C-alpha cells in the first residue's frame, strides 16, 4: 500500500510547482475525485487542488446514501432515476464494504399525498429502471406490504397519524447506505496509485488562473502560506457549492448555483427501534425525508431549505434548534413511543447541496439533481448532480475534454461508455476479508464487532489494522466504551490518508463526530490528538489548539442542546 503522510505534503507540493498535468482539477469532493479516477484509468495525469480537506463540503455531509431517488419519479425525472440506480448498483458491486444494501419502507396513508397506486407503481417502476438491460442488478427485489405486515415489520411505527389517517399499504424497496467521505477518499487514493505522476493537495486555495491554450493555476498553501502553480490545457472546476465563488475569482460572472441546506439528527436505534429505513413526508409541508438505520444508530433527515451563498456560511453550515424542531415534530408523531427530545440527540451534521435551479422550480424540493457542464473564461465547470452519479458525471466530463481538444484523443476502448466500472483497489466482500484475516492468523484479533467495522470502513486496509492490533493489543482497545474506534485505526489513517488537522481525522476520515455522543467527544479528541500530533510534528500548543478547534466544531453542531456548552470550557 502506498504511504500518503502529511509530513510528505510540503515536499510534494514543491515538486509539483510549475509542472504541467493533463488535467488540473479544482475541488477535492466526490466529483473531483471521480474525474481523477477517470483520468487515471486512461493514464492521464491529474492534479487535484482542494481549498479545505478532501470531501470537506457536500461530499461528507450528505444523507450517507447512494440512491436512485424514489421521489424524483414523482417529478418525472425518469432519466435521472435510471442513471442513478444503475450507478448505485455498480457501486454496490464495486465497493461492497462501503456501499451496502439498505431496505426502505414507503407508506401510503388515507389522506397522504401518495396513493396506494402511486406507491405500488413507484417501487415497481423504480426496480425496472434499475435492472432493465443492466449488468449490475439490485441485490433484492421490492414488494408490496399490507398494513398488518407493516405493523409486524415496524411495530413502533404509528398505524394511524392525526391528519393523514391510517396506513393503507406500503412499498418495500432497496437502496444503499455508504460513508460518503470515505468513498471520496478511497477514490482519490485509487487514482494516485493508478497514475503515479499525479497529485492531490488539500488546504490549497486557487487564487488565479491565467493563460490561453495552456493555463497556469496559482494556489496558496494554507499551511506554509506560500504560492505555487501548476499548468494544464484542461482546467476543471468541480467545486460544488463554491462554483460561483471560484469562477468569480478568475473573472467570470457566474450565478448558477442554488444552495439548499439539509440537516441530520442522530439518535440511538434503541429509541426509535426502526428495523429498516423509512421514507416519510413531513406532516406540515409534505416534504420528503428519511429515517435511516445505520448499525445501532438511527439517522433522521434531511431538511431542504434555501441557504445563503456567502463563502464563510457555505463552509460551515450547522443544525439549528429550528431544524431539529422541524424534524422531531413529525418523528414523534410517526413514532409516538420514542418521545425524542434534545437530550436524546447523539450528534448532528448539516450540508449544502450544489443545485442548479431551473426557471420553473417552485420550491427548494423541486430543484433538479441533474448536472451541467459549461465553460467560462476557459475553465470547464461541472456542477449539480448527485454523489451517486459521480462516475457517470466524470465520464461525461472526460468525453467533453476530448471532444474540445483539451486532452489528447483517446483510444476507443478507453472512451467506451462504462469503461471505468472497474473494482476499487482496496474494496472487498466480507467473505474475501475473512479469508485474508484467516490467512494472516488474525481470526481471534479484536471483537467480531470490531472486525465488521474495520471491514466496512477500510476493506483490505482493515486487515493491516488488525495486524497492528495483533502486534500491540493495547492499540486495539476501545477509546470510548461501546464504539469501535481504536488507536490502531488512527495510526493507519495518519500513515495512509494525509490528515492535516484533527477535524480531518474525526469528521471525514471517520464518522466519529456524529457516531460518538457529543458528551464523550472531549475524551475522544484528547486520545486521538497525540496520534495526529506525532504524525504531523505538532508542538504541545498546536495540539491543544487542534483539540479546542475540533470541540468548538462539535459544539456548534449541537449548540441548541442544553449542557453542550461544556465542550468549549
């Protein structure tokens, strides 16, 4: 496995200074990562330049799903659903440890917007669009459930709700859950291994693009404060919600992005007791949101509200008291025995979607998830879309670059549709993982729960983490009781995944920021910070500052919860 340490970062940036790449990609989210992988598979060199951490924006703050978008059927976006479901199926086969099947229940109530016919038609058509003439099929088939079956399957779900009446029938179908930021990171790591003459730099902000046929991209390293440059005939903006900001930096007048905020609340699954995921409509305004099962947690969200476009706000959206109240007002009626209050919330996160709003959109929920490729000032931008379709979007982008002469004409085989639907280097099935564990005599290392977690998050890399624990069992001990995080895992991240800050480690390399209760975050941060400090050569003052900064971030995400102010003391 190729090491990717933070201490090597500065020397790699200096070595790349002035170098020409086949493609310069501005933006290190899932779209930029997907473009890098498309390039690498075609032996094209690339350089990713990201102003914050990889997956810093929407790519780590989604609903943690790769899904087709059942609700888009109601908007007539059949092409988008076909595109999304087929990509979802390929991802589930290609990255089985990170992208896993998740069953969804979608119900029709007496007075709800969705009739029994619509639900039955929706789940049937959803499966047809997914599997028809597709190489990769949905793992399990959808089905219709009568009210009695729903009651047996989800006994805590109210069979009758004020305002919408009784359940008339339900549809059960499958999408997939994922760790969105880890998929982004694994895609970048894949790309760097496949194309050895390429680079990916985080915490580097582009401040100028100059030139005609060959453009020079100037960027400032946020750590050293030095300015560097790279060159390319193909400069691509994959900056998501910051697309307009980036284009204005280079002198283009762009006003294409319509940002909407979505928040998620995390509670213990023992409280909601949902067995599957559920798609439900808010009882006040009819907006669609999810209740997701994620191991022993339940995730509630997302909202869909218009959001300001100023850059500091875009960088750090948070869940507010109003956001939480909006979600809980419906949840506590749909699950009346749960009685969820603020004190039951383990953590939250909020993200901003980079949507392109058509003129006929009536509300935030009506904004399409389709993507666009366009040019301004010689920079090619790709914006909009869904994380599920990142491979398809990147493939279209590569074809566009070839068509416009920005990259050399490629062999027909390399440009064949679906060429990049190839397995990821570090992904593996649970069966293959167990075979590797057995071969390395690691069967008895760690608990079954820890092995399951390491397989899910790291695939083949989980075997190396288990080997570290076998050599030093103390490194495998739980940092926070009942949670799978260990020092061995964080040492692996420090060695192979270039975390520049403590937040990178706990917010994006792992999901610890919302999977560990906010009241235990100080304990977690103080245990993990020394690992990052050693890897990054921090002083004691730097380490203390990193802990303080992280805990402030956690506090801001739960500031409406009584007692959370203890995080900042």
